[in-house]
């Protein structure tokens, strides 16, 4: 039976440029699913964590989720051919047998650490087999005598089986002894029948090895002569024709293997990145390596037909523009969100939990109650932090009675006083010293597409008006730089003062000034304007913008 660790994981993941709600909700929901479902659920981050979120996770001693910017199909999502790697010192015949047993046309050859050393294919062996003029190939390949005996189903009757055939050619001693002397050279390997005179003549002529067919054991006289001349004798039950036909298959397969220019892939490679290579080279099989560069299996172009999609659960968003890359290549199982229904599409019905509350964490906390699962203090703590963050400590108009009630219950479980913790958390998130302007800009930035218009909105919140003023000058050049990228015609950035419940809105791009004026009835100038009682991007800024865009 497959264990949980062997099951294909389901990834619980929030949006790009994740905020505290996105990360903490993913962690908590994966924790809940692992205790209520049969699957294996893993929280993942689609972007870099900000300081506020890092503070929260450190405060409650919760490990940060691994980074996962792309859910596209990877090599590890394919059904690999688990053809075992073979020692590159085996014989050609043994390589052939292994390929026949595995039902494959390609055999990867490895060393003792399972690192790939080369490849041998059926075509390589066929080409070698048709090379009838290669009489010296066995010597050039330094073929071991016991490998010759093993290939011919025979045994070594005299001499050192661990020695190597390194000089001379292979020939069949079918002629009379006198004629044999004319064609044979010292160090040759000679295939003979049971004629003692021919065997002795070959030994006297300096043969390094005799192969006696038909299972004919040599006489003691021949064995003594061979030992004296340091000549190896191999006895095979095969007839002379079979022996001559098979003996070349005793050479080490490394002699024939391809070892230069091998194209291999890694388990983490994305299929989009390797399809072109596979189509251009059109090899039958490609070896696959793990992160330690050890061989694990092979893939072919046929493997690309039935790809097992990654399974994902989206939290805190349902917009394709905000989602992890290549979401269309994954299978979405659930969406848990508190925003408007976005642009994500699915091929089949899914579990969709969308509720008009101030934070996704409020929904997840409710799911714990519904499933009657006790919340651990550290999980309660990160859910509490998410609610405080998204509702700006209950000052945002998105905040509902359910958010406040959930926060109080979670605070009691976590053993946290809400207001002191909130101030400490916001202070950590407002520490912009030492951060690059680009990092601040993308800390919480989302792209929106509506009715043919694409625009981006970023936001940072702080308890300190001074820190927001310091950041403003650093952000303005970045906004101009980012305008026009990814199709965005307008860029907005909210500098939200939590204590005064107001926002200074920075803007750039054609039409931005008009959109602000029509949406909020204020006259912006110089790239910014003040919006009193506007602190929510989700419930105040975006709906007002979209209403004006729709009307116009």
C-alpha cells in the first residue's frame, strides 16, 4: 500500500508577491487537509516572503513553505522508464540481454555511484555485429578471458581467467596445421575443434588463447603446454559457427557505448524547456538524472503524451494574472478566497469556497470548526496574524464581525494579546531600511485585467507616516520603469497609514489621473493624491476603478 510520503503531493499555494494571508493560509489549510483527507498536502510560496510574514513565522516557530514559482509539468511528473543502469564493464552480450529483459532499446551505463558514463543502443550493437572486418576489436577492447568464457557459456580450462586479450586478432583454426602457421601470428586468439595436433601447433605458434568448441576438454598434454606458454584455454559447448558468431559479443560494452555529447535531463526540468530538444534530436530514449546527478531512468517522446498534471489548491486569489506560472498546466482541485471571482478557469467542477470576509484565514479558521479539528497554538497564531494583516488590525472596511470573532478565538488559542502583537508585526513589516526599491515595489503588487485594460496596484502599510514618506521618493522611479511591462498601461501604488486610516496614492501612465478623479472625485497632481478613509485595495480601490472602466 502506498504511504503518504509516496503519494503525489497536492500543493496549496497563494498568489505571486505573497502577503501574510497568502502564506499563512496556505500553511494552515495544508495542515488541516493532511489531518482530514487521504492525500499528501504541501504548502508552497509563489514568491519571496516579506518581512512581516517572516516575522510571523519566526514568532510562532513555523517553517516557511518552499518556493514554487511554476506549476508546469516537469520530468518528475512523467512515468519514467525505470530501466536499471548497468555497469559499463559488462559484455556486449550481457548488455543485449539486459535490454531484452527490460524491453528497451537503450541501456544507460553507470559507475559504482550510479553516475551516468554512457549509453548503448540496439543500433550500436547491430552496427558492431555487422562490422565483420573488425578481427582486432576484441584485443583493442581489452577483453577479459573470463568474459569470453561467460559469453560462450563455457569455462576456462587453463591459464589465468582474470587476464586480458590485448594483442592479436581472432581467427578460426579450420585449416590444416601447416596452413595455420601461415595465417596465424603470435598473440592471436584461435578457435579450434578437438584436434590435439592443431591445438599444440597453435600454442607453439604463440597463441595467447585457444577457444575449443563442442565442449571438447583438452588433454593433459595440451594443458601442460598451455601453462608453460602462458596460454589460456577456454572450452565452450557451442559449435565452431556459434562460437565465431558470438565471440565478439564478449568485448566490454564501454568499447561501443556513446560517452560524449550525451543529452540528459534532470527530474526538475520543465517539459516546456525540453520538448524542443527532444523533437530536434529524436533519440529513442533520454536519460534522467536526480539533483545529485545520479541516473534514475529514461524518458522518450511518447512519455509526453500522458503527463500527470500537478494538483493544486489556490488560496487568497482566483486571478490568472496573480497566480503561479503555468497554472493552465496544473489541475486545480479547490479555491479558497475572499476576493471577487477572478479569471481562473477549470475543466471540471471543483470545491470553491469564496466568502465576503476580510481575510482568507477567517474562512480557513471556520473550516477547522466545521471539520471539528482542534487548532494547534502555532497554527492559530499564524491565522490570527493573517487576519490582523489583511484587516489592518480591524481598521479596513473589508473587516467583518466574523473576522473580529475569529481573531479573538485564535488569539486565545495562541496565547497572544492582539494589539501589542499587531504593533510589533506591523513594525517589522514597515522596516524598509536596507531594502531595494524593486523589492519594496513588488512586496505586495498585483496585476489586474478588466475590459481590455491592464493595470497594476501595489500597496504597503505602516504605523509610521515618516517611513511611508521615505519610501515614496524611492518608488516613483520604479513605477515609471515598470509601466508598460507585461501589458500594464497604468501603475498605482498605495502608501497606507494604518493609524490615520488614509492612503497616499501614487500613479503613472496614460489615463491614470483621469481614472482616479472619476473614481474618487479628487483632483490628483504631480503623480500622487490623498485618499481619506481608503485603506483597502480589494474593497475600495479596485471596485471603484473597475466601475469607472466599465462605465467608460
